[in-house]
C-alpha cells in the first residue's frame, strides 16, 4: 500500500528542513571545489572542472590544494576533510538523484521516508524502501557545514601561487 500524500508522513517539517539543509550545505561544498581549483590552479582550470561530477571536482580540489602553499599539516587536514565530504556525498547522491517518497514498512506498518534507488528499481512490482532518518540527515548537514567552514578558512588563508 502506497502513501498518497506527504502530509501523512509524521514530522514532515523536520524531513523538509533536514533534507533542505543537507542539500544547501552540499551546494557550498560543491562551490568550494571550484573555488579551490580556481585559487590554486587558475580560472581556466576551474571553468574546465565545473561540468565534472562531484567526485572528480573533489579530486581536482585535492590536487590543487596539494600544490598550494599550505603547510604540510594543513594539506593533510584538507585531505581528511575532502575525504569526509566524499563519504557524505553517498547520502547526498541518494537524496539528490532519486525520488523521495513515503511508504510503509511491512514489518512495523509504520510510514517510512526513503529514496528509491533508480539503478535498482524494477519497472513493476514492489521496490524495497531503505528508510532514511531525518535526524541523521540533519546531523550530516551540520557536519558538512562545519567541514565547509574549515575548508573555506584553509583555502582563503593560503597565499596564491
């Protein structure tokens, strides 16, 4: 049985806020990939990079930072931060590139919110819903925000080559 309307989803406002915050903060991370490339590899490199997938832009940003005038410790820290953004991007991709929908958990008969994985989806019949947790998404959104603040500080504090 499918849920017809999102107003039937418990705590819909919290879902909207957590997903919205997550996507907004990831937009900042995406911008920072381009800013990093622009600052350390040049404007043309950033323009060439802008149509690439996020994972490719993160790699370009890491490469640009590696050739920057940051200290060894700052470079190591930026590597750790970009790696964490890469890991969090898996959830971002699930949310951003798949339909979000409510459904019923057969075991509990509770409404769950999920993203159907279009790559796994079958044209007819039931598609398994892997429940999402708005509190986890909200926590990830805040973590992405914190990472972006730290990366921005690192990027902007470094002298241009």
